[in-house]
């Protein structure tokens, strides 16, 4: 009896797989659309609930600084409900002279969001924290259509730096 049941189950599985012909363009397009919609929904929920990580791949100091590729894995801003973790390179530019690069390392539960704006495929989040005697304001712009994210770091002491990268849900 078990063998008969398993045989019928296997035949039905084979028939189901055979019915789904992934060689047809329409089927592939439908599956791709489903995957994209699921990804957009996941990222939208992550941005709404403030539970995401921005991974930086390029850095551009705002005043007179060249764009720099970031090849390390540890350039990120992780936002969790109630917790903020920042690990980003930072370069100051004063009087056309670039100072020694440093890292901004922040781990805090003391931060707040000012704005969450969603205009369809464009998201803008603004949040801030204070670390030592410096207040940092983060402007995150994310385009769901192309997956590009730009994080602009505005400290009250020092120059503004923009980072380009991607967003993923935590």
C-alpha cells in the first residue's frame, strides 16, 4: 500500500514539473516578476520597520574630494529597531588638503528618525545620533526600481560625505 501511494505521489510530482515548462519566455517573465515583487516587498518592509543595512561601495567627500571605491566588506550602516551601528570611512577636506582618513565607528541605542518618505519607488529616511561631541545626520535615499542607495553623512563638525551602495533587509 505504501509503495502504491509513493508511486502515485511521484507520478503526480513528475506531471506537475512537466506541466511547468520553464523554457517558455512567458513563464520565465512571470517568475522573474514574482521574484522582483517579493524583493521589493521585503525591502519596503525593512525600510518601514527601520530594520535594514546600507552597504557602501563608493565614497565621495562633498568639497573637492575625489570619488573613492570602497573594497572592504566592513563599510556599512545597520539600523535595527532600537539600535544603530555605523562603520564607515571618513575623510576631511580643509583648504583643498585631504586629511588622514579615519573611520566612524558608532554603536548606540540613542538615535531618532526625523522623516520617512515614500513616493512609490523612492524612499528617503533621515535619522540622527550624537557620538561624543559630534552630531551626525544621515540622509538615506533609496530607489527601489534600480536598487541604488545614497547615504549622505552630515556631521556638525567636519565636511559632508556621500556614500553609494545597496540596501538589504536585516
